[in-house]
C-alpha cells in the first residue's frame, strides 16, 4: 500500500494498470468503425495532423468523429457522472482537463473547417439510432451499404 493509504497498488503497479488503458481500437470505437463501414463510408484513422487525432476522419466530407468513453471524458450520463471514491481530487481534475482538451480540439477543428461529431460510449446500445445519427452527420454514402445493419 502507498503512503497515502488511498490506493491498493504501488505507484509502479498503478502505472502499469493505467498504461494498459487503450486509447485506440477500443470496443466502442470498433462498433462505430464497423457500423460506418457497413453503411458504405470510408475513412482514415487517428490522423496525427489534426487536433486531438480524431478516431475517424472523412477527408472528402471534412468531417471527423470522436468516440469518447463516458467516464474518461466526463459525459453527463450515469456512467460519466460516477465519481471514484479513491483519489477523488485527482480524478476530478483529470476529467476536467480531458473535457477542456476535448472542447479545445473541437474548436480548433471547427475553425479549420471540419465538422465534428462526438459519439459517447453510452450511445452504442441502439445501433439503429447510432446508424441514423452517423448518416445524418455524414450525409449520403457514395457506395451502397455492403450489408444490412
């Protein structure tokens, strides 16, 4: 146990746990990617030259999609509103920084002429609604859908 008494892991163990948290290829991101592809949209992934390295980039449409975890990005749903009991001050500040960074990235993208959509982890439950949201944001697909969603 650490000297603070609030963490069950040593600093090295906590670092290993946090390093294992994925930033790309997460389950919610894969759901959105598969759905967009099935709807006939083609995209690029994590373009490093754009603010925030958006999860999906549609260059011809000047559109980007961020797929955010509700907890990590401070969504206003039940999962996002959940506050950790351990090290609460740290997590509150961390999530506030994430939210500020997300807002700054969205503003920078919009200022550069990109349209931005954020899809939240909690919005993955109803795929038909998610598909309609993607289509509404992206517009008609150039290709017919490969399969029924």
